């Protein structure tokens, strides 16, 4: 059995190791669009072809 102190140290070490490889998510400012009801698939906003103008 592990002591509570040992477990805390192991978790702390694991978190510090993981934080070295973290990176910011792309498209972090998409929350307002999500609230508006825009649908996303794999992080890309779905656009309705009927609503967009053809070139």
C-alpha cells in the first residue's frame, strides 16, 4: 500500500511531465460560434451550401 504522501508526489510528477507536452488547441475562439448554433465536424464549421453564394 502507498502512503498518501507518496501518491500525491506521484500524481504531481505525472502532471508536471504531461504539462511539458501540452499545446494550445487550435480554434480556441470558436465558443461564440458554437453558442450561436453553428455545427462543427472534426473542428471545422459546417456550412450550408444553400446559404453560400457561388463564385
